[in-house]
C-alpha cells in the first residue's frame, strides 16, 4: 500500500527514539493503524529503495542471522516441534543474538535461507475453504496441553510447569496432582479465522466443560448457524445435543478420524495453541518454570488478541477481526440467552405409578397432578432441577420429594379430565339445531382485489462494504486513528469532506492518517 512520506518519517522517528525493548510495541501499534503486518511496518520504515535480487548474496550477514534464528527455533526438545520463525526472530533480537535490524527482514527471507540450508521441514499441500460470512459456522476442538502439566495446587489455584513430551505422547504426561491435566478448549469462526480459547483443569475432556466454554465464547462472538465438532463429548452427550438444538444451532455429522474436516486447514487448531506454548521453552531453566492457571489464561488472551489482529488468511489487506466485523452487514450477532446452561438437562424414561410416585436414581418423588403415565424425567446438568414430561401429551409437571400421609389422615385428589367429562355430560341439553350441517350457507361471489403498491420501497444494499452506514460511525473510526479530540468547527468541515466523498472507508482512513501525521509534526515542532 502507498503511505505518505510524512507518515513514513513519523514511523522512522518513533522507532528510532523508542526505548530498548519497546520498538516492537510501537511497530505493532502502527501495523494496527495502517492495517498491515508487523514486517510491512519495518519495511516501510527501512531507509533506501529495495534492492533487486542477484545471483550473489548482497547481504551475507542474513545467513548468520538465519543461523541464530534457527537455533532459537530448535530450542524446544524433540517431540515439541519448533518455535515459529517470527517469534524466534523477536526472541533472538531481545537476547542480542541478532541486531534489531533483523526485525525488518521479511520472515520469508529467513525461511528461504533455512530451506536452502536444509533445516526446515517440507509441508504437505492442503485444500483451503471458507464460509461465506461470519458466524455461519464455528469449529470447536479440545485437547490436553502437550507441554504443560499440573504440578501442584495452592488453595484454589493450580500451578503448572512445562515438560519434555516423550515418544509415547499422551501416556507419558505427568499427572502428580490428583491426576488432573490442563485442557484447552478453542472456537474458530470459519469465515474470519477469529479464535477464542481457554485453559481449564480437569481429569479429562467433559461435556460440562465444553458447554461452559461454549457459553463463554458465544457470549462474546454470538451464536453460529452450525457448529462443527469431532465425534467427542458434544456429539455423544444427549444433554449437549439437546441444548445446541434448542439454541437453533445445527450440529452436522462429521467423518470419524477426519480431524481436518472441521479445522481451519492453513493453520490447524493444534498448531495455533502450540504456537502459544512453545516459546515458554525459550526461558532459562525451563524445567523449573512455573505459572498459575489464571496467569496462563491472561497471557493466552493477550496472544489471541495479537493472533486475531494478524492478516486474514486470504484477504491479506485486512485482519481476522476486520473480517469478522462483517457480521454487522448481516444484522449483527445472535446472542446466547443468559440462562442457557440452566436449561441443559439429562433425560431418562420412567413410569409414574397409580399413586403418583416416581422412582428415579435411588430417590422417591411425588408428581403433582399426574399418575399412571409414562414420562420423560429431565435432570439439570448445572442446576439442581427435576421435572417430568408426560410422553403422550407433552405436558410437564412439578416433582417433589415424596412424604407419606400420616395414618388416619386422608388426601382428596382432583378428578381426572375423563371423570369430570363423564359427570358433566349428563347435564348437557343438546337439541337437533345444534347438530352439524343443519344450516345452508350463502355463496359469496364477491371478488376482492389484492392491493398493490404504486411505488417501490428504497432499500439499502447490505453487501456494500466500502462505505460507512452513518456519519457517526465514520467519525468514530476517524477519531480512533487520529487519537485526539477534534473541535466542533473542525468536525463540521471534516464531515462535509466525508459526505462529499460518499462516506468511503478508504477516504476516511487516508484523511485520518494525514491528520495524525500533521498533529505529530506540530507536537514535535512545539516540543
């Protein structure tokens, strides 16, 4: 993208004057403002024109830098994979293994040099696909952490450590604390690639933990039209199937053992969360490194915020969050009810006896207003609730603990509908005039025409993504980029410019960047 010289100079000045260790923070902020990647910001700020590639290496130091980056990438032990190249470059720069100038080198350059030296692994070819709009489909997956394990418990908090995975994988994971493991649940929007994830401590993958995570994730991102999951607890649990169905979310059947059928192929779910965990091996004496579950989730949130602000997998000019923001063009998100989990229930078939007694899970209950009937018993998964539903009619009845009537006392029960109907039938007085088909109806031959509108109703095109829906929305976006207040007089002039240019998003962004650069120049001159 073309960037004005004033903005380029401002980026260079901020990076040049940044304190030690803060250059990447400033670069990320500019990447978010410009809507480009971190490496593009460094290339924009680099002095001089790009050099054409020749047969001989123009920058032989790149090979030395790539060697240091490869050493950091290989820091995790065998079986733990490798740290991603961009993270390895950042770690190497912070540790002084490579100069800060290496941050401006394209990641692809390091990858190419490492391929030439034979230190990378060849990836197989994948097929890419994508939903047409946000929240059309979500992918959910869960897995035990490959590198973290629960070391001990301190009060209500769990302390975790990292370990070297063995050749047998799952079976060799240490479980010294009550056989508990750290599990990570993740949700990915198929259209945008936006990801939400959370660690939880449990003995294994469970339906309750999965539903709790879905409640949390869908409260933030909204309900999808369909949820794609493997043949795990959500598919096998009747309560989870019932809850998801009642939320009007379809749960399609997937082929067993085809994990890629419901994961985003270009960056599988497991690769994404292991990318978060692997850099922990870069710390000194990582065998004794400890972190609490709460702190791990806090860092995971920060990682996902950065992950979701990265470029979209197909539309490189926008981020994942910007792609997900298109949900506004389709009416916004559909929120999950606050009491959704309270309605999750297990279901079992039972019979209520002639005395109105129900025996369920070792308990004896009395069903008010029902006897001698086959029923479904609904038991709350997250709350202590119990109701029955008569199978034949669908009517639901309250359930209470059974207490027998003391000897000598009697309890009258209301008549059944059948008994009441028989008793009242004898008092009816029905004449011949009340019988059907005794009246002759007149035929209505009048014809009433359907009214037709004379004018067409104007409608806004919801597929136009190049303009703002309102001036207020456009001005909010401009202020978020400029980063300072604007007077009422200046606002009127700016709004006139925006209106004259058709509320175009590109014009608003360019105008905001020019205003920001001008303000920064004024501040620098005044200071």
